[in-house]
């Protein structure tokens, strides 16, 4: 099975974490199945939007030479070439959030993504909010988030033993991006210092780190707090749970589904700093010794489960 993967999200030397889940999914699929894959990377992040224009012409040549049976596009805008020509093969697209969710404010991308969707055989999406949008557009879809490598993201006993008396809260993402709502995280942090000073809380930010640094940060922390205005299916949530780190979050993306039934994990009804702070304090006082075990037992977010579902979709 020959698959051309087209994406504008992929790690580079300067952005080592960007699109890492896309790379892991692509490599994992090829290792476990009879797949010959080829990557076409639209590096607009570093080289500018001109890369999309170049891709309109280069992808046609790549397709002609490689002759894929399937094209799998990651992120709606990476499929712009479909508006000029539609190759005679199966075409799938995985939407990642900003390409289809209005709350992220990327309205030009929404305009193009809606038209690109009409050219694909099936879309893989991340949550119920996206499902409502695609249902209205009458586009075939399947809720299929990217998985997590549970063998890599796991507890490090040395780091657990070395934890200090203070409690460490993790902010997931780039604090400079407005959609991540770092200002609310800081308010929650200050609120906890007021109402539970004995915890002596500290904070860490997970952004643009090496994979091992992410694992070490998650394993040496006490709670991940998500305050974003909009998300798809945030990888960091699944990575945290796989490392036995509890999560407190606003109701965003698919987080409520992912953490449902897991000890020490809570989704708040509002964005009120006090409500979030109280949820974090409740989490810090919870027994989360079997959190990772219960997360894995769900059997739907680990890489192998996702790879198997993707492969079956390819074969349909």
C-alpha cells in the first residue's frame, strides 16, 4: 500500500515539537503495516506562506512519480492542491483544530478547509465540536485523534522519588499564543497560593522541548492545568495521563472524554479562576496511584489502537 502523507506540521531543528504526533503516526503506521510511505512537507512555519503556492505545482509532480494509492493530508490547509486538481486515488484528511474550529479565529483557513473537505473521501476529526461542523457540511468523518506512545510516556520512578515538597503545576503550550490563555493559568496559580499556601506551588511550561524533556517534566510535576479557549485533541493531555500526571482543564476539545473516570482529573464548568483553583487543590489531594493504569485500560488512545483503526479505514 503506497501512501503519500501531505502535511504542514512536522518537526524541524528549530521547532522540534511541532507536528511530532504527525511524524509518530506516519512512522508507526509504516512499521506495523504493509505501507510504503512518502512525506511531502509544506514548511510554511519557517519559510512563509509561499510554500503553499509552491506545493500546488510540486505535489502534482510528486504524485505523478510516486503513484500513491492513498493520500493522507494532515491539516486542512495542506490540501489546497485539491482545489486545482483531484488525484484519482483515495484521499483522507486529518483536521487538527485551527483549520476547522471557528473559535480559533483562523477564518481564511476555515474558508479553504470547507472547500477542500468536499474533495476528500473521509475526514478524521478530533472531537464532538468538529463532528457537528462536518455533519452540517455532510462530509463523511470518523472521530480519530492521534494516539500516544504509552511505552515512551511512562512514569520515571527516580523523578517521582526526587519530587520536592512544593507542588508543580504544568502549563501546556506556548504561553505567547492567546488561544492557550496563559493569563488565566497565572490567575489560577495566584489563587492557589492564596487559598492553599501550604502547597507552595511552582510552575513549569511545556513548549518546544525534546521528547525526553517533556517526559521528565510531566513525571516530576503534580498537575497539568489546561486553560485554552480552543483545542482539538491536545496530545499533551494524553502524554500527561500516560505519565500518571493528573489533569485539570476547562471544558475544551475532547479533554472531558479523555479524562472521564480517571482519578484526580477534573473538567470545570466555567473559566472562573476560583473554580479551577479549587479543582487543582482537589486533584493535588487525590490518590492517583493507578491513574496511568486506568487510562491505558480505556484502550482507545494508545498508538497501536489508533494505528489499527487508521489501517482499517485505509483498506475500506
